[in-house]
């Protein structure tokens, strides 16, 4: 099915000038950019976005990191794009993410309390609908 997903270029990706490279990979895969915005996310938005992680040891550092600079939020469409973008992104830990993926090629572990892993992608159709409503209204 044609789906939509929320992709975020996190503050580390924007600060490292990797937004263009990340957009290039999404476009090269054949997905459509439907909407895009630069966002300085506040606590309200982030606590809703990351509600499922509340209470985990990396939650507070994650919320702090996500407020450390602008984020690029992108509405991306395509056949099986939810699963497809997560495959493009690679697994959470950039050290072990497969080469060829965004995190595997461009990310590394900075030895911090939270994985600064360049991108976020919705993990299910339910998450995509919820997250797109949060970031794009
Ligand atoms: P994301 O896909 O945005 O969802 C939650 C984020 O928390 C994740 O990317 C990482 O940035 C971070 N994260 C997830 N698991 C861990 C972990 N075990 N240790 C540190 N950070 C994590």
C-alpha cells in the first residue's frame, strides 16, 4: 500500500549539514517528499512524540538532545515507505548499523547517554498517523 511516514532529521543531522544527503537518499530510493519544515521542537511536542519512552534511562537526555537545535520534519510518501525508510535508516546504534544505511554510513557513537543517530522514522502505520498529526497538524 502507498503509505506516509514521518522522517525527522534530528539536531545532529542538521548541525552536521547532512540534511541534503539524507533527502538525496530518500529521493533516490523513489519516495516522494510531500511536505517539509524546519522545527524548533518544544517540550510539549517532544513529550508527546516520545510518550512511549517515558521512564526509560535515555528519555531525559533524548528530550534534551532533541531541543539542542533545529529539526527538519518531512512527510514522505511511497509504497511500503514506513518499513522502507527504517531500512534506509539502519538500526538504532550507529556503530553497528549496516554500511549502506544512513546511520551505518554517516553516524557514529559519541559516547553520550543518548544515541545521536541522525534520523527518526515512524515504526508502524499507527505511529505514522499519530506522529504526522503532531508535527504537521
Ligand atoms: P528514535 O527512533 O528517534 O526513538 C527513540 C530514540 O532514543 C532513538 O531514536 C535513539 O535516539 C534513542 N535511543 C533508543 N534506544 C537507546 C538506548 N538504548 N540508549 C540510548 N539512546 C537510545
